[in-house]
C-alpha cells in the first residue's frame, strides 16, 4: 500500500528522494578478523572466544589476511580507488557486547573510497506495461542500468550478541560473534526510489556472493542494511537533513521502509513541517518506521587511531620498494577474480543469442536462478537443448518454486546434472512433455540429489509408452469406456479427438506422447468409421473444422442469395454427373417422360448453357420461346406433355454461347424465375457436367428436393462423380441415388453380354457414399437412335429400357411423394 | 600521509574551564563515572586546568605520534585457520563473571544500541 503511495509521490514531480545505504557485510572467512577463533555461526554459547575477544589485559589484535583480501575483492568489484595506506581506529562507546569499550574500525581512513557500482533495474513483469516510467528494457538485448557512487568501504569487526531479558531486567551476552570480520560499504545518496534501492542491493548481493566475499544466505544473515532517506521539494537543494532507518532485514523490508519514509516525509513537507534529523527503526510486522533517537542525542565516539595496529599497507605491480614480506598485492587479487555479474550477463547474451534475450535474463534475475541457469547451460552442449532447458526453467520450474528460498532448495535438490539429464530424456522422447512437470516436482521433493534419474523413472514408472500394440489396446479400452465420443466424432471429429486425448492423459498420467495419442485415435477412426468425407475432414480439418452454430450460419448466409422455391413447383430434381457424356440429358428426358406417363405434371429445364441438348432430345430444335403470360413470365414450350425450357429457346442463333460466369448466373436465374413453370409436380433440371457455377447457383437459388447422379461404371467417370457427390453434400442437397448408364451391352447377333465400361463401378460408388443404385441402364442402339431423332423411347412401350425408366420413375415418386390436387 | 583535524583551544593560563550540567551529563555518559558532588566537579576542573599546559607546546609542524614503532607495518596473520589452542574454553570465559546464566555472561539491562538488531527473549521457551 505504501509502495503505490510512494511511487505516486515521486512521479508527481513535486518531490525527489535521496537514499543512501550503510551496508555491513559479514566476511566469509574461517577465523575472526583480529583473533584466531572460529567465525562460524551457531556455535555453542561462548565457545569461540579468545582473550582478545574478551578484552583481557595483555591481549593484542593480529590482523587476518583473508579478511583483507576479501575486502579488496569487494573494493575491486565496486570500482573503488584503493588507498594504499589506511589506518585502523577505535570507536569508543560502552555496551555489554563490546568488552573492550571500543570497536576497531576505519572511520576516517578507509582502505577504499570513491567507487561506482552499476546495477540493472528490476521490474515485475506485470508492471512493465503500467509504469512507463520504469521501462526496463531499452532494446531486446539490454537492461536499464543505473549507477550508485560508493563513498567508502572500511574494515571493521562485529560485536557480540546481546539478548534482552525484560522480565529479569538483564542482558545476556554471547561473545562468539565478537571480532568476526565485516566490511562496511557506505554509498552516496544516489538512489532515487525503493525500486532502485532493491535492485541495487540485489545486484550487490550477487556480486558479494560471486566474489566469495560473504556467505550465500541473502540479506537476512550475511548482510545488514541501514538506509538514510530524505525527501526534498523539487528545485530545492538537499539541506543535509536525513532520517536514518535501522533494522532492515530483507529485500522486502528495504522497499517497505523506504516507501513508508517517503510517504511520511511527504506528509510533513506538504504540511510545512520540517523534517527532523533522527534515527528510526523499522518494524517488520507493521511495515513502518518508528522513532528511536534524535540526532542531537548522538554519541561522541572519540575516534582515535588504534595504537596496537600499525598502518595497513597495500601494494600493486607498480611498487618497486616493498618493505613487507608476505604482502598483499592488489593486482594479484584482481587476476584471480571472476567476471562481474554485469559482464557475465553480457556474455550470456552474446553466447546464447540464438534464444536468449534480455527479457529472459531479467526473469532469471528476478527469480534468482542465474547461477542455476549457468550451471545447466554448461551441462548441455546443444543450443537446441539449451533453449528447451531455458523454457522449462522459466515455466515449469518457476511454478514449482516461485520465491527465492524455494528456488535455492530446488537448485539443491535437482542438481544441474539431473536437470540436464531430464531435458535430454524429454528430447529423446523417453519421457513425455506432460510428465516433465510431475518429474520435476518429484525430484524436488526428494532431497537426495545424487540419485540418478533412472531410479526416479523406475520408481514411479514414468517411461513413455511407445509400443504400438499396447497403444492400440489402450486406445480401444478408452473408446470402450467412452462411447459418447464415437458419436461426437461424427459431428465434430476434432473435438472428439481432443476429448479422447485428455481422457487418455489423465488415465495414464501423461505417459503417452501428444502426437502419438492423436495419431492413434485418428487411425482408429479412419479404419472403422470412415466415410471419405470424414477422412477428408481429418486430413484437412481447416475446411470442415467446427460446425457453425445456427446463429453463425445465419450470419454467414447473409451475403448469400436466399433459397426461395419456385412458385407452383413441388419438387425440383437435378440430374447431374461429374463427368460429361454419361447420358444425363437422355436420362433426364426419359425420366421426365416416364413420370408424366404416371400422370404427374412434369417440367424439364435444360441448365446446360454452353451445350443445350434438350431441344435435340425433344425435337424442339429451332423453336423459340416468345410468348409471355399476363404476369410477364415466359411461357415454356410444351412437347410430349412436358414443359421444356432451354437457353437455346431464348437465344437468337444456334451458335456457341460465349458468356462469362456472371451472365451464366443471370441466365440460370432467368430460367428458374422468369418462366411460367407452375403448376408442376416435378421439375427436372438437366445439369451440365462438372461442379461449377451452374450447379452452385442452382443449389443456392432454389431448394433442391433431390439430386440424381448419373455415371458409367468406369473408374475414370467415378472419379469425377465422387467430386460431384461431395459438392452436393457440401451445399446440403440430398442425393437420391445413382443411375448407372452404359452398364452392359448385349450383342445383337448372339446376345452375349459384355460389360464394356467395367463392372460394379456404380455399386462400389454406392457403397462408398451409402447411396442406392436406382437403375442400371444398358447400352441400347435403339435408344441412341431415338435420342438423336428426338423420339423419346417411351413411345415404344415394350422395350426393357422403357420398363427400367418406369421403375426409375416409381422410385423417384416413392422418394419424393407429392400431394396431387389435380389428376390429368 | 594522513592529515588530522585537530581542534585547538586558544591557550590561556588564566581561564578556567567550567563544567556546566550538560557537559557533566555528557562526561558521565562517556566515562561511566558519576560525579557525586560539587567537590568532585571542582577536582575535575582543576585537573583539566593543570593539564591545559600541554597547549603551550607548538606542534603545528608535527604529525601526531600514535605508535612508538613508526616504521612497523601492520602484520598479517597469513593462515586463515581456526586455532583451538588459542581459543578459550567456555568455563574459562565465564570464570571471572559474578553472574552467569546458562553459559551466557550477564549484564544489567541497558537498552537498544544503534546498528544492532536486538533480540527479545522468548519467555515461553525459558
């Protein structure tokens, strides 16, 4: 809550904050700074105390070289100027945890001063969009880097531990900690906000751990921070007043303390109160600072040079005259230092630039997983595997261990080698991508990081199932248990497979690979359930992906022409075929005649604009339709008791019709709507070959009662007919059945039956699409003659062909019954 | 060479330093010695006066000497190892204390000191 308020104060532009830190870092040495007892924490009470630590008379300090080297590493890492001669001092005050009555420090003559530290600004990802002020990445491969000047670094030692017992009014003292080496880092007030403060401290922590200056336990134990916060009105100079906040224990505390102080001081300034110089302490529970001591009550420390310690001399390679043996050479230490975290990150960006961006690094930094990341990268050779590892770290590992402590535990439990192993296994498909998360959780729970991966896999049986037979068995079992999905498959195959997929995963704990599951189910369905159409749907899910809802269908159909039935016409039957020359027109004409013989009112429309055959078949060549009814509809020509219409009756000459699509569409519309068809029971439409404009417009303009497919038994014809059938299915026109033409030939001389165009073509087609063969018509020479001459076959009542057509007509009537109001 | 900031008082034999109550409080606090009565204060004032003679010496051109052995450089303990011989045993540490409590040295309760996180005793555990 204070965070938002403080940010508001700063971004209002009326105030600016100056924040400086005094950071005490516990050095990671074995023994103490001035005495050889152990510096290790958590030892039995008062068991690591030497005479010097107790300030017994006669004891003298003996300076630990390791502490000096650690201090120099810090100074180099913070880019400080190293003072070759520095002095130890006594800082006098009385307190039980300091038996000598003074602390040895370097207040006025530190060994390092005037440094500069660069640190990246860390922002939470969700805040990037909202706070434009704190944009964290300038370009994909950089961070926003801020800097903070270091005033000085001084060597000093720690005091004992005091425990206050209020009930007994006493203080208990443990001197184990007395004398452990510390460095105090004092910064200039260059920090401008709590975010900068936290980023600075985190980066500093990283540096200290990397350079082996302090132990890796975070801000809580190895590092203590005091913050000096002052808020000023913009355009006023800082007046030197500042508030010191002590007792800050963690990174979160830092932010809260600074934010609270900024808010508090803003309140004072706004109400024109001066800001007192004081010392406050931070209350972790209440997230606020509390007054401790006024500045005027400051203690006079009476600094004095420590007489028991001569001046500290440091050397580098430039020094010719060295008076000390076993001296400390700054340049030697510089050589042994690893690269700074800043440089290391830059190196990573360069080395792994194929897949690593500054954003990734930023996340890794935020999660405190940089070291883990580095170790894992070293374990893997292939950049591809590394990329996978990075993704896994930023997703799966992040959700398992989402705070600093948990990450450390994870890094311990799942060693980089184990992690790399897991990645390799996933890559080789020994383990599936699903089980990766479970596997990581298991390994994390188990504390023994030396256990090989194999033992985990064996124990929990996490190997991927790859045996094909077993997979089939599993799939069959699941299908048995979930019969509903099979039904679902018919309407929405994609969804059905997804459902089966999730059921399988749950049941078998993700031991089957994603794609294998899908493939197995697909194959099963194809084998057992397929219509060609569903196969088509599987392979090209795009075209038949999901069924649109009725609303969607309505919306989609808005631009399309509405299907309106022709007035007075009860049924419209289209006779089509994918292929040309199979006998559509002959079949349609004779069917129409057969129907009319059954006392129905029949009309025939020749929809083949480019090749009208009806005039020839019905002996209407060179006739034109010229008469109009009272309602301005064209009267169709009538022959053989059929109402006929063709484009040939409307165009002037007998020549070719060279029209583009649009004109063709308009012609069809005219033929449908502007002809006086009514009253009719059946209108038979003779379609042209193919699946083009005309078929489509017909299907869209009027509701087709049925489609009759004509084919010859040969494969060549079947191929095209299949396309036509699917097209009609697509436009939702019901297909009545198949008429197989040229099915057989009876020799005139000997009567031998010869199936010239192949056998069972129509049957196989019918089986494929679940369609019925309505009739099989043989090649008949008389039929052909009659067609050419325009004498419909049904004139001769006793031919086989005539009875076949009669049967066909009866079938049609059965399929499409009419309600007859008049009987001729 | 390091430079000192030495605040100098102007030398005067006749002026006597007077200890006012604020100064008295400060001295008591710094030295942990309490001034019992007027006589003690007077004694202190006299001691200060007589030692003021030190200001007669002109030390402007001299650096203060704070160690007798000027050429010595800070010696370094080369090995960072724990020495158990030099470490006292706990009973030795507690030997001279009048009151101890469970290996802890005991002092009178004073209060919080700066730059130290103070631990409160959890009385439910004791």
